[in-house]
């Protein structure tokens, strides 16, 4: 049974929503966040990336950064850029965009999940979190007393929830605006939450699609606040964290490409010769690969299609059958001496939103020596890995469009 409930959202008035709403904290660096916020004092980036208001050489984990986040959040509330919903509600949240010239749309339901469902693996994970990043987000939650950004969850398709969502999105929206990146964001307030709460309770589990650090930090913050409460009732808001739940078929998963900075001590011709000994290598183009165990490769100004033999793909293993693992085991490690891709400085990653042209640019510029374009991981593969209690390789899913922070905030 998945626990899900409405909450008293802290949110912008409709006329200010386009200015307040911001990209997630972890898809931009400090310089990019500073540029996006510009001179607008009510951008939510002042809360999620508060170092933009501090000297450029400020340590991102300095006490002053968290104090700035707390002050910015309070200022937005004091000035009326954020207001508190009078009663607990759920919300339907739709995003529409063009991805590679293709129109896409995804609709999720915004509410709060229980931290114990995360702790007890009814909300399943597929990624290892980094301690420094988890520590940072936990402190951020505790300092501002809120979940500033939602966790992106998915679940198996469900006809009852699909019908409820269709009804919820039929009326007049609370927000409807196009962000500077061209993504249209539409939000409906759901006054009667009970049908949704009951329908979600019938689900066995949900899966973290994007936001492993946000969910881990929410659970840690909840545990810290529990420990400080001598007389808990179990109904405290810190037991819940902000989520958007999407049916699997709603999601748009893009690939996460790989670039390698050098070929070691070998030439491009030597790498090709080694590749031909373990895979079928043929002239290709910049289109994305379509078959399991195949990759695009850009090397020395040319595109190739690399296809591993079917015999090396263990379809029964949810992890080792992933293209990202196959590339690592059969190409990156043995032919390019790339060890742990989490720590090896010779490898970098390019989100699918940037397209394969970025791969060619990185190689042609001399910044990298070879690039590999990947097939996108499917939602079914993600669920299969999480169901097995296993971990996916880092940088193996890129979800798009991204959820905006600041539209709906859950206070603890």
C-alpha cells in the first residue's frame, strides 16, 4: 500500500508563477543559476541555489549558503511572492514540450508520500546517492523547513488513476504558462483528494525516476526531526515529502551519452581494429541506435555503428543487459581502460537533451577523443532493476521535461 496525501502548499499567486518557478537546482551550475535568475528577486533559484546571492568564491557548503536560502524563502513569503494554501489539496501537473521536434506531454499528480514508504522500499530506488550531495540537501531541507523541489516518482500504469487524472485536468487551471525554455507548465488544483488517495493506496509501490538525493534527504530530515520530538503523534508533516507521481507511460526518457577524453596511447585506427574483434563495426550516422547492444560512435570525424553480438547480452539479468553496462564491460573498460565511471576523470556524460550534435562538437573541438551515443533506458528496464534491488549505472536516464521548483512547496 502506497501512502499519499494532500498538503497545504506554499505557492506563488498565479500572476507571479512564471517568475517564481525555476529549473531544478541540480540541472544548472552556479553561473547558470545566476544568469537564469538575473535581476529578478522572486526567482525560486534564490532559495534552491542561494550561493548566487553571495560572493563568487563562497564555499557551496558554507553556513552562509544555508542562511541565505532560509532568508530568501522567508522573504518570498513575506513579500507575497509565495502564499499558503488555505486547505490541503492535491494538484495535477502537466508539462508540454518539443523534444527533438516531437511534441510530448506528461501529467503527474503532486502530493506527499510517506518517508517510511521510502525507508521500507515501497518507494524503490535504482541509484547510489553521493554523501556530500545528500548531506547538502538534508541541511537545505532542515534550514528552510520545507521540501523545495518535488521528487519525480513513477508507477505502473493504472486505469483508475488515468481516469481520475483526466477528470482533474478538464477544468480551469490554477497555472498555465510557458517557461523561457519553451516548456508549457499547467497546474490544476484537486479539491477532492480522497479518490486519488484511495487509488494510490492500491499500488504496491512506486519508483524514484529522478530525485534520489531529494528523496534520501527528505527521509533523513524526517528522521532528525523525529528524534527531536519527545511526544510525536505520527501525523507530523516531517513524516511526508513532496512528490509528483507519473504513470510509466507518461514519461519521456532520453539517453545519457558518453564521451572519453583520450584514447590512451593508441590511435583511432588501433581502437577501430580492437572494436572489430569484439563487435560489428560499420559506417553510421548521428541517429540514435535502435537495437539492444548497439551504440553510435563518433571517432576522428566519422560516425560508426557498433553492434555487440547477441551472445554477450544476458536478457535475464536486469542490470547486465543494459546498454550502459554492455558498453562499459565490452568497450570502455577493456579497450579504453576506463574503470569506475563514477570516478574516472577521463569520461564525461552528455544529456540526451543536447542531441548527438553535441557529441560531434566535443570530439571535433579536441575536448574529447571519442563519443558514444546511447539508446534510452526504458521505464520498464528501470522498474525491473529496482524490483531486483539492484543499482543502475550512473548517468543512465535523463528525464525531460524537468519539473519546476517553487510552484508547489511542502513545508515541514
